[in-house]
């Protein structure tokens, strides 16, 4: 506990300090200032539990001092007692308006002084307990929120893993395209929370493939038109699996599953959306997913050279892909190479 007393009369300081000492526990720091400017300077670097200040002082009177202190410490944080002469009613009114919590009249009466100081210290103690409780509550809310997010991520990871068991694409592909998506979103200046959510939701983009028959999903050769029509259903199947969740992360995953095969020129599926009618997250994931699919080996094709895949992105800029998303991806090239190095396909 720390209590500041500001009075330009040393005798008054000694008297008030003695009265305060009798009311406070051992170890209480009582700091006294005959100069209001020095007292104010001390308050700039300390948060006292109580300030007792006289009105008539040189340099700053009590009201000016209170006004300055209230710029540092609100009235519900640091209580202030103003000491005035009994006839200075207007001063007392002004002190309360300036932010004093209570006032004492001169000459100081111990029977009045003791209960008023106790009340101010109790006020301070209650506020401190409330502030601590609020801090603890916020910490608990953050912890509970983190637990919920962790469970959501686990659910998404397990669903993505289930799709992975049926899909010839590798788990490393899912990690790479998710991190590519995050890089693009960051370059586009999206909110950091959305970028992080996108990183977690992007692996669910092809979860609908759990509903694609094996003879189509695992076919090593080119699909017929009929088979391609069935394959393309995975976008809506994935959306149907994920839609309706109360989780913002899974809601985002549903949006990605439905829209990441749309093309900027309107020739994609399942809805033939074009331009900005395609959700931004779908446009982002389209670039990340296609680039990694092209540069990854599959049972039905060898991996493309990186330069060839980059040329494809540039050629399809404004056709298949959102130009801004392509530019953002290429602008993050050092990050792209770092992701490729970090998440490599396992050797057979």
C-alpha cells in the first residue's frame, strides 16, 4: 500500500502522516510532498492507494493538482481526499467536480479523519479486488477460448485426415497449400485472426472426396465426362458436410470447400461464379491448391518444375485465378520456398 500526502506546510504533513500511520498496516509506504509539482511527478510513475491533498499551495492549488492527477489515474482507481478550510464551500464543490472523492475540513478532526480515510482505503481495496477478478476472468476466458479453438482444429485435422486416406494426394500437400493460403492472405492485408483461421480451415478444402467412388477418385488415367461430373460433386459434398456449424472456423472451411474450384472467369464449378462473386477465401485457396498440385508428383502424373507452374499461374492470371491472389502469392516467394522445404512428401 502507498499513500501520498501533498501539503506545503510541514507541520500539516507531519500531523496527517501520523494519523494515517495509525490507520494503516505495517509496511505501508507514506510519501509526503511539500511541493505539489514533486507530488505530481511521483504520481506519474506510481499508482497510489490514496492521495490526501491540501487546497492552498504554491505553483498548483489543490484543484489544479487533482485535475492533473485525474489525467493519470481515474477516480474509480485512485481515491483523493481534498483538505480545505471549513468556510471554503465553493472550493469543496470545485474539488468534487475536478475528481476528488471526498474532502476534509481544517482544522482536521481525528474523529472525522479516521472514518473518511478508512472509507477511501476500502474503496481502493474493492476496486483492486474487482480489477484482479476481471483480469482473472479475462485469463480464464482466453484459456477456454483457446481450448475450443484447439478442439475445432483437431476436428478439422481429423476430417482432413479421413479424406486424405481416400485421396492420392499426400498429407504434406494439405500442409503446404494451407500455409500458401496463409501467405497470400497475409500479403493481401487480411486480419491476422482470419489468416490464422484460414490456415486451419484450408486443409478441409477437399473433404467432400470422401463421397467420391474409388474407381473415379483413384483412377490413374483421364476421367470421362460422366466421371468428371461425379468427381466435381465433391465441392458440394464437402460443403454439405461442413455447413451449419456454429464454429467460425468450420463455417470458413465450408465456404472454402464450396468455392475453391470456381474460376475467376466464371468457367469453374459448382456454381460458375466469376470475379469477386467468388468468396475471397475460395480465390486464395484456388491459387495455393493448384500450384501445389502441379508441383507434386501423383500416381497419374509427374511433378511439374516450379518455373512451369509459376508460368501457368501467370498465364491463368485473370482467367482461372484472381490476379491479386496470384500477385500476392508471387510476392511471398521466399515464404513459398520455405514452406516447400519445411513440408516435403515422404519417400516411398
